[in-house]
C-alpha cells in the first residue's frame, strides 16, 4: 500500500513581525479613540455631579413647600461647599415627629476636582459670611461659618423662588449651569460647555 504524504504543513503560530504589526495597529487605534473615551468619561462625571446638585436644590424647594418656610441656598464660589438654611431665624426651631432642628439645615460638598462658580458674565465674587447663629449645632458648623458664600437663592412656600444661575465646573474646564426659575421655582441643568480659562489651580 502506498503511503500518502501530506504536503501542507500546519502553521505553528504567529511570527514576531506579525505580532509587532498587530500591536502597532492596536496602538494606533487607541491613539485615535482614547481622547474621545476620556472626554466621554469627563462629560459623564460632570453631568453626574451637577445633576446631584440639581436634585439637592430642587429638594430645598420641596422642603420649603412642605414646611411652609422660606429657605435660602448658598454655594461657595470657586469652592466646593453648599448650604441651605431657613430664611428666618425663628424657623430653625421647627420640630415635629419626623424632623428635628438639624434636619432643617443642609450642607454638602462637591467631589474632588469639582467646584462652584458664578454664572457666565459675573466677574466679581460678591461673597458674604453666614452668621454662626444660623449654623449652630450643625455638623461641620465651624468650617461652614468660615466660608465665603454666594448671595442667597430663596425658595418660598408658595412655590416661587429667586431667579438665579450658577455653575458646577471641573478641573478639565467643563462646566454645567444650574438655573432657578423665579415664577415656578423649577431647577434646570444646562448642556455641557467648556471654559477657555482655567480657574482650577489648586484643586
């Protein structure tokens, strides 16, 4: 019986040149795609943070409606803190079965790499202190009383509010505006926009 010989040899693997070419293609693709991926992540991050702030501010409107008390919201320009307290000192003593005095005052802090900023076109900081009497008993009251705050945005029990706008800005130069409608008290968030300057030194 004649033995058949297989003249087709099975290939053992890739050559070094083929591996290097494949790696070069992958690196080239990453070079093209990576900036877009990075920007998408940055956009997602600022949207998430700004939306959290929007929800908090909208919650202050709801708090005012439910308690029948006017509230003031303030943020720290070129800083990370925000605070909400009743507009009248007497309202600080409100208590019921589900809420204590401390629950009527709120503060929060932006994540690292984020800060508040005045709306476009506002060049002066126009900051002011909040008296310690408004913050007494709050967690972190000493830190809060030492901050420079924006002018207040008011929310009233009839659903109206102060007309106003401010921004949440990332160290990457990406900003989102949060605006408050005076007639309805609605809190809205704008589309993303980039800044040409860089106010993030020190963040």
